[in-house]
């Protein structure tokens, strides 16, 4: 296998799933990394993503972080073409619609699925065609399940693009949840004959145990559906990178909490992240969790801040709502006590705005004038235009870069400069996401935190977050290469779904 010239229409594959969180994002990234290591010029694509974890491309477009991670797996620069539609939930019933990297308004779920989504199909297909004209292969990620029969008419992310772009579909199932055979069979059997013709087969994810015990079931599944299984991926910890395909983050589930490795010095650092409503870009703390001797946990009770050496108030799509939540749960008072005692607090983006004196919001919550926690000399006014930038600078004597995604415009009236924000005592605030991924800056910041907390913690001198991320992506590529039938996968990508795949009744309802 080798890469082509990039001309013409490249091959493609749609990675669908029996459910949300079946592993579509990591499988897509793994296939991208496997292909690029084989010399194939490959790009990721997700027509529509629902996520509060987003990223800013170099041209200033906002896309899902999962697609940015997949682009890194493919060793290409992420662009808006790779995620033309991003939905950022603001409540249980409405989301901000981001089209080609720019916000175009708020919309209810009923309004979106009632017509707006269908109107976007042309844009989505144009983006996919442009990528396929540039790359040898485009690996597309679906959303949720392709068998959501109530949404099929307006679908632009699963079978809607598979049929229009004639993409073979690989269905991923999480066997760790149980019921994977029924999920595979039911997914196919609820699709129309026209859709079923593109479903090539299955990929089992998160398997624990002896594969030989599973093989009879895979044979029976093939006899029932006429479709083979292309691989069985073993369960591996620590592969849930930059994922979020849904509206809620489970405090004790989906959010990753770190397993601390041995510290370099004599002490450890405990980091508590306030799990505020509509928490966004919680991946900001992944770089802290990567440091030996740093323990990161997500908390929702005031007493959980008591033994923390650093408290992080992260970003949110609902700054005023998160502020109210902090007050209701006693966390606001606990943060004020920490500030008075000179104990470290870091606010990022929405968290930075919360720590300020005053918020004027006629855009996000439309709450008008709201008092912040008053821990930083900052006044915030929400603008209708969204700031989307990739700033570069210096702080604590170290180079640092990040990205900004916010409607709030901060007016700073005091304190010491800190990135684009400020610092008062041991309270720090900035709009910059991703700054802690800059290794030198992260180490300098942690040294300040350790000194203020009275901990004998020493940051490791050689921790490279970028290298750790590359190692994770290589592990994903290894999973595909070692546990999937890669020759058969390549035939799918290059030639499409096999002809003559049988129809499995009953099919989609009329």
C-alpha cells in the first residue's frame, strides 16, 4: 500500500457506531494513524459533531476537538472542511450552530431537525468531495447510531452521507457494555434496503478475554447478516482522547480522572476541577494529569476543595448558569476562602469570567447584569461576535501558545498581567485554552502552585505533552494494525462496500 498523487476522487470509509461512545472517534483516529504510517495521504471528516470540546484551526475556524485530534493522527493540519457543522449545546433543548467554523445562531433541536439540518447536506457533501479530491483516503466518523429511525429523513452524518457519497460503512460496537451482537444485528435490520447496501461489516471494540471464545458468535453474526467482522480490538485504558459526542459529561464516568505516576520530588500536587454545568474544553487539564506526581479529579462539592493544592474553574457554554451553580453548591464561598488564604485558583475562559467582578450578558444567557465572584479585577461584556484566535506569547519566563473561543470581552482594571488575563495573589485567570500543553510554561506554573501550596513538588524536567499525545495516537494505530484485518479494510476504503450484501428484514419503517 502506498499513497497516490492526491488527484481524482480518493477512497473513503464511514465509521459508524451502534451507540454514542462506542469508540468511533478513537477508531477513526487509529485508522488515520495506521494509514499515514503506510504512506497514504489521509484526512478525517465528521459532517456534524455535537460537542462542547472544540478547537480553533489556523485559519480561525472552530471545529470539534475530536477532529483536530484525528487530523493530528493523520499528520495533517486541521481545517473547517473536516467538521463543517458543529453543535454546541447551551441547554437540553438548544445548541449554537457553528457552520464552516463560524457561529450562525442558536437553534432548538426541533428547529434543527425540522429542516435546517437537511439544508446543510449540500455544504457537507461539498466539503467531503473537496477532501476526497485532495487526499488518497478520507475516514469519516458518524454520530450516535445510523439506526436512529426518527431522524433518518434529515440525516447528514451517517447513512445520509454514506449513500450520497457512496461510502462503505463499518459499524463499531462496544462489547464492554454487553449486547453487542444484538446491537450489530439490530443496527443493520432497522435500515432501509438502500442503506443496508452500504453497511460492509462490523468492528468489535473494548474486548476483554480470549478472542477464540468470541469467534463462534462472530461466525453466527456473519451467517445472520452476510457481513463479516473486520477486527476485534482489545480493551485498553487511557485511549479516550479529546472525545465528547453528546450533551452531558458524567462526573464519575466520561470525564477522565488521572492515575498518578510516581512524583519526581518528595510531594504530589492535588488538582480539583470544578465540574460546572455545560463544561467545555475540559481537555485543558489533560496536560496537568500527564505530569508525574499530579493528581487531577473532577469535583462538585465544596468539601472536595479543602485538600486541593490547585482548583481549576474550567470553560463553560453557560457562564451565568455555572456561576449560579457554584453559589448554590457552596463552591463559590469555598473559592473565596481559598483566595483569601492565598491558595491557588485558576480560571480558564468561562472560569476566568466567573472569577471577575461583573458580567454583562445579553448574548449567551440574556441575564443582563450579573455579579461575578469578585476575585479578579475584571469586567466582562458578552459580544455577539465570537473571538476565535490562536494566540502566542510568553508568561512566567516561558513561551506559551493556546487558542481562544469566547463571546465574553474582558476589561481588566488591575492585577498582574497573565497571558491575556491577570493574576491577583494566587488567583489566575485567562481566556487561553491549551496553554498548559506548553511544557516549559506548565512546569513554571506548577512550581508557583507548589510554592504557594507549601508542597515539595518538583515538575519532571522531561515531560513532553506533545510526545505523550503522539504515543497515544501510535497506540491507536497499533490497535488497528495488530487487531483488524487491514488488507480487507484497505479494500473497503479503496473499492467500497462489497456487492450483493443481503437485505436483513424488517428494514426501516415506512
